[in-house]
């Protein structure tokens, strides 16, 4: 008689039958038990983890970070940097200061002194302190206000060219 | 034999039910292809948009993928797409648990508390019940509500039927050792500190444990007061007005500063206490879960 | 037996073909799935799935074009311009979405200030004899040459402005206004601003175009000045309080003059940016309207 077992003898072998039935068993089992991660495992992970502290925002030290040694070590800029440090750490938290600009006045001062040197830097700072007021936002286009509602100002802009 | 083989292959090829889609996605997940698995689960949710049960299952599994990829911050938003009210208790519990776990990991303890509290009243299996009670205690510890946390643990012990009465008593003893009211950190009160600072500038800072900030605050207000007095004596009224404005700024600033100091100090104390508490609670959890 | 066996194998064959087709037939379903992902805010998953679908070799070019177009438009609506450009670029000219995707990729390129390539993208579009399309093309090209500051190119293109459509016509007028503003915008003199601030503190700031800052600066410098004068009159020139206030006042006075002189350039740059922004908003309106 003509049967598939005669044409393909592999169908008749015991090994094949065992393989197929094992495969079928695994397949049915996988349909039934597809569970996710268990809550007890989660709890063990949580108990094992340590609380990571949020990073403290970077506060520049009282010395100007500059390659220019004259700017870095001369007594006037040291005194000025010290004053700035004193203001940022002692006075500013006292008066709950709120600058309407994106780079706050003291950071603007540091950045502009580093960019342009002491004389122009101090002049720009004093000019800025005179403008630092909520009235300044009156006729600024919303394009130049960031998502926190602060006016964007970059010390790099303060050149004639 | 041949009929059997062919029938089996037919079943495989024609099987298009959600169970088979789940199986395919699960195999992607176990192969470590988390992103592909996520999309496969999303596809299941998409294909069964009118079946809340399948959607919830698929999204829960997607949340597992996200956790495996260390994106546990996205879990809360993903699971909030499930419509929870039509589901049965165990699925609900799973969703609440994953959500509050995600919020807890992200540090949003108030949201985590709101999500986990309805879970405590649901009927679930022992494992889930235990895990949710302990997660709730961890969240409440972070918020500084140790008394509620203790009560939750004790009421869990009361309703657990697998533990004998004598063992329960010793475990309760254990809890009251962990949550000892004498060891609770003494948190400072914001209202009191603000009032103190209003009466005498700087005293609020002294009360909250930062004496030098108090000295600076008092010094600034006193200096501007002295300056105003000197100006009035020497008939410099404009300068006096400016001095008064400065003094007022310092005074208001000093009252506002107390808020920030106290919140920071209290958080520090709570963290310090919880580090010890967490390790003890972890041992307690191991003990109770192996019973 | 032989017959049964043959039928069985035929059935098997059919079922495997069905199984294999599961992956390739349902493009419309896949697209529905992408839209579902977008509705649920899963943009990362959407792009991942889109990239995977685009690698499928069973899709013909038309199908890939529509996929690229849909992915590009979804990313464009979500303001992910670089992703959007990446997909829209791939749409070939045989697609019905060709014109739409070219116009939108031009807009995406302006977001990255690639005005030249945006111009080239649209300049090569064959419009045939469709009046509206060629008008739209002229309008976009004119706007791009304005963004490039190519005024000669703008003038030659503006001569062709001749639209019956009211929306496009009004946009053309607005574009022309912006062009006039940009051409007539003159940089004010820093010298004048400084001098004005020296006469009345803060006036230079008002001259360069910021009245709020001018008011704030005037009040503060004037208050310091008044304090200094009071000290001078009541305490005399040798009193330390006068010296402190005097030097503070001079610092701020000089700083104000210097700052006013430099703010001229800042305001000028800001005005240019404003006009550019307006032109770029105007670019989108007619395209969003006609290709809805």
C-alpha cells in the first residue's frame, strides 16, 4: 500500500514522534503561562536599591576660571569674585532675589568679566543691574522669552560687530 | 500519524487568536528585543481596542518591557491609558502596583501614595497584598508618615490567615521595634519658624538649626535699621527712604528663607531615618514572605 | 489514501501561504496602527515601527512612499523637524504625495536655516500648467530668497505674484510688507544711543527700542543721583557717604551709557529674527491650507 510513511520514512521514526510531541507540549504550556515580573521580585529590587541624591547645581568658586593669569590672580578680580561669592551664597538667599533674566545678574556678571575682562565686564554688569526689573519685559517679543518666562540674554551679544 | 502532523501544522498556521500574538510578543521579550516586544504588545492593544481586558494585559506587559529597558518613568503614563473600572481586582491591583512603583522610583511620592492607597482595599493574592503593603510603607516613610505606615503593617498582620496567632504577636513586637515613636526624627514646624522670624529676624533660622544664617539675617536687618536711624538723625530723608526699602527687602526675604531651610532640613532628617528603617523593613519583609 | 494525502498537502500549502501573507497584505492595517500609536502619544514607538516597516522588501515603491509620507507628516505635526525631513526626503516623484512632501520638506529645511537647499528642493518641482501650484511655488521661492537675503531674486519672483486665491493673495501682501520692513531696517547709531543715555539716563535704551528697560534704568540711576546730590548738599564733598554714593552713581551712569550703546546691535538682531520668524510662519499657512 502507498502510505506517506513509505515515501518519507522519517515520519515513521520514533525520534520524530517524540520531538513533535515535546514541541507540542512546550507550545501549549507557553500559551497558558506567560506571566510578567512578580511583585515580590520588584520589592526585592527596591529594597536592594539605594536612594540616589539629586545633584547639587554647579556653583562656580569665587575665583574666575580663566587661562588669563592676570584676570585670575590679580587682587581686584579676587576681591570682586569674593564679593560675588558672598552675594550669591549669603545675601541672595536672604532677599529671595528674583531676576527676570535667563542668566541671572550675578552669573551674567561673572560670564561678562570672563568674556570681556574687568573694565567692560563691570560696566556691563552695572548697566544690567540698572535694567534688572520686571518692567523690562514690557516690549519684548515672546520669541525671546524662554519657557520659564524669563528674558533670554547672552553676554556674547554685547559687541559692536 | 500523518494526519496528526498535518493537523498540528494547520493549527499553528491558522492560529490568529490574541493568545498567539501574546506568545509571539513574549518570545520577543524573552529574547531581549524589548523595543520590538513593546510594539508587539501595542499592536495587540490596537487589534483588540474594544476589549479592555486584553488592552490592560498588553499594556502591563509593555510596562514590563519598559522596566527591563530602565525606562520606568514611562510606565505611569503607559498604564494610565487603561480603563481601570471595568477590570477585575487582580488586574487592577497589578496596574496600581506598577504605577505607584514607577512614581516611587521617579520620586513623586505624593502621586505614588494616591495610587497605592486604593490597592490596599482590593482582594488579591497574598504575594501582591504583602508587596503592596510594604511598598505603601516605603512611600509613607518617605513622606514622614510613620504612624500610618505602622498601622498598615499591623492591619495586614491581622488579616493574614496563614500566620498563627503566637507568631503574629512576635511579628507585631518586631514592627513596634522598627517603628519606635521615640526614634522618629523631630521635624521642625514651618509655621512656628515663620512666626519666630517675623517677631525677631534670624530667630527662625536659629530654630531650624542654621544659626549662622540667622546671624546674617539679623545683621542685615539691624544694619539697615541703624542706617535709617542715622539718616533720620542727620536729616537725610531720601537716603532714609532707600534704607527703609532695603530693610524691608531683607525682612521679607528672611521670613521667606526659613521655608526653604526647614523643608531641606526636614528632608535630610527623614532620609537619614529612612536609610536605617529601610534595611530593617527589608529584613522583616524577607522573614514574613518566607512564612 | 493517495488522494487524501494529496488533499492534505494542498491544505497545508494553502495555510502556509496564508500565514506568510499575514505579514505583507495588511499595509493599511499597519498604517492604522501607526495612527493609533500617534493618537496615544507613543512617538518613539511609531518611528521605530515605521523604520522597521520601511525595511520590508515585500512593499513596492508606492507603498513605501505612502509610508514615508505618513511618518513624515506625523513627525512634522509633532514638531520633530529633523525626523520629518528624513522621511519626507525619501518620497519619490511617482507618488501622489510627491508635491506635498516636497513643500513640507522645504519648510523643515528652513527650520535648520538651510535656505539654499530648501530653495533647490522646491525650484526643481515641475508644476506643469496647474496655476495654483505654480503660484504656490513662486510664493515659497520668494520667501526662501527673502530668508537668504537675496533681494534681487525676490524682486524677480515677486513680479510673478498674480493669484486669484484670496488667502494666497493676502499672504503675498504680508510677505511683501515683511520684505519692505527688512529692506528699510537700518541699524541705529551706537554713538547717538550713548549720547542720549548720557543726557537722560535710559533714553538711549528707548532710542534703540526698549521702553521697559529704559524706564527701569531711568528710575534707578535718577534715584542714585538724587541720593548723591542730597549727600553733597547736606554733608559736603568730603563725607565718606557722599564718596560711596558718588562712586556708585558714576559706575552705574557709565555702565548705563555703555550698555545703551551696545543694546542698539542687540535690538537690531532681534528685529531681524522677528521678521524671519514672521516669514517662516507665513510659509506654512498657504501650504497647510491647500494640502489639507
